[in-house]
């Protein structure tokens, strides 16, 4: 497709093969483009048409909350699952269903519905228990009770201040956080000045506890049973060894260009790298100046702004080339503008580009 001026001159156009199916297309008003009277041409294609297939939806993997190698997590999961099962009377309904079955007799429609309902309730109960069996701590501060307790107090006062300012905060969340922070003061009787003072004190206590979070983590691990303590320490050592291995191989370092080797001479400064790369990048932009449509005879046929009759002939497959010269489709010259091999030196890696 193409957009034309009032003088029937093409501003922009799309070129493609005949197997491309356009979903939508058009061009913007010349005033909509910030630079001059240029009309932006746009076209929507489906993934199947552009890529040949529909790419799969990216899947985000979530960390598992239930860990069978952690007794505390397993106990929390079992307690939560037991409470949910008892609330919906799942054991009694399961017993009644099994007691009503007869060997060799197919299930009735009511029994089938009851079995499906019990299965759904059991699945929902297990998923709910897994979501609540433990919290995920993925921050930069190592978890320990010495750090978690002042953090709970800090979060509680922050929620109270936000609710007092008019921010929507669930009252049940404040109650849960108050219980976790072990705060016994009557918050409703406190004014904003007192709340902010409590928040500043809690923030100061958390900052003091956070300074020694690594030592607190080690002391917290020592309170575990011997089996769990040894497992956690082995995992910690494995992570540290893996991090050191990545550091040695350069996988943790930056991938930006740090130096350029051009014609045997290294360039390490920004000015030197720009001096080498800018002419090469400019040559890439003008690399099509010697292609078939930019030289004779195709340039005289199609012109700089396009020729509607010649374009229609090309699309219809009836266009005849003037001759098999340097400007034909079959003999498109390639000019690299005298480019030399440039070596882009990355940390622990060297790449060559033309």
C-alpha cells in the first residue's frame, strides 16, 4: 500500500510478497507526524501470516510454596488442609458415598455428581493450603526472626498511616498485621503525630536489625534440627559456589561494548569508539545506494517516488526487465563502502562484525 500527496507523489509504501494477508492498514494524517508533513503508514499482520505460526504464550514459572523437605512447611500445609476439609464435611460425605456403593453395580447419576463434587472440593482445599503454607521471601535481606519482627511492626504502622490518610486498606489485613507485629496499643485513640512517631521508631529499629541480617540468618539456621540445618547450609554453599563460577566465566559481567579493535589499533574511550563505529553505521544506512532500484535503468522506470503502473505490473507478475545489465533484479551489486573488520571486545568474549 502507499500514501500519496496531492501531487500524486508517494510518501511511504509497503512492499511484500503476494502471500501476505493484511488484517488492517492505513496512514495517519500529515499533521499527526511531528516532523513536517510526513504521513506515517501502518499495517497490521497476524502472527500466522508474519511468522508462519502462532507463537506460544510465555509461561511465567512460580516458586512452589510447598516443600516436603521442610517440616514446618509440611505441618502448616497439613493443618490448613485439615481445617478446610472439616469445614466442608468432606470426610463424612466421602464415607457416605463409599458406604452407598455396591460391588459390580455402576454408579448412579447422583453418585457421579457427588464424586465429582468431592474431588473438586479436595483439589480446591489442597491449592488453598499450598498458598498459605509459607511466605516467599525473595528480597536482598536474609530472613530471620530478628529481622522479621521489626519488619512486621514497620509494615503495621505503615498500613495504619495509609488508612488514616484515606488510602483503601482492608481492615482484616490490618488486624492480621497487628497480630503478627504483636502490637497491643489502641490505634484508634492515637492521632497522626503519634502514628508517625511510632513509624519512625519502627523504621529505625528495622534498619538496625537489617545491618546484621547475615549474622542473624546464621544464628537462626542454628536453631533448626541437625538434619534441616545441614541441608540448608549445603544449599547455601552450592549457591555461593555457583555464583563464584559465573563470576569467573564472566556471565555476571556487563555485556556492553568496552573496547573496539579497528585495523590493529584498540579504542577504549567513548570518543574513540564513536569515531570508529559512526562511519560504519552511516555506511550501512547508505548501503542500498547501488542496488537495482537506485541505479539505471530501474531508477528511470520506477522513479524516486514510485511509479503506479510499474508497481502494478510487478505485483501482477507481468513486468519485463529492460535488460540483464547491472541494474537488473538478477545482478544487484553489493557495496560495503570499504568496511573493514571491526572486533567488538566484550568481557571474556570477542565478536567480529562487517
